[in-house]
């Protein structure tokens, strides 16, 4: 699908969503999620960047004695 075709499809779907307040809320929530997943780390301020690192350091980690143990853990997920 070309970019033009994707734009046409998006606009067509948006015109349908625009008529329903509940659909608008759901679409906005999903779009915020998509944007946050795609956000470029380079756009964070220095304070935000280091706050994210500190938060990650506070989360409990998991370690494995060998590859087999790691493999067993991954397969159990």
C-alpha cells in the first residue's frame, strides 16, 4: 500500500470515528500509546533521561547461572 492509499484509508476511518465519542476516546488512547512507543530517547530532557535510568535500576533484576536456566525461564513465560 502506498502512503497516499494509507492516508486515504486513515481519513475514511477517521470520518467514521469522528461521529462516535466513545470511538474517539478509544482512538485517542491508542494513538497516545503508539506515540509513546515510538518516542525518540533523544527527545528526553537530561533530567527525564536519568530519571528513567534510576527507575530501571530500582526494578528487581533476574540472573541465571547458565544458558539452560535462562532457556527454561524463557520457555515458562
